[in-house]
């Protein structure tokens, strides 16, 4: 688990989403893992955008 400094609202949202996806008895640890995954995915997207962005010619 990465840094579990998520708000109660974020944990609650993740637990709700896990329940919608059919996870039986989701735990706080499951929620944190889901939030960590989203955080990592966001970093990948940002890195890819930076990589794809070309310097503009002046």
C-alpha cells in the first residue's frame, strides 16, 4: 500500500465503487488499493502527455 492519506470521503467513495463492482465485503485496504491504482494511472497519463507533447516552433 502506498501512502494511505486519503479522506474519509475518498475511502467511502472507493468502498461504494468496489461494492458496485461485486466485491463482497470490501475493506478499507481494498479501498486504499483502488485509490492508489487511480493515482498511479493518473501519473502514467501525465507522463504520456508530456512525452507526446512536442515543443512548438517559433
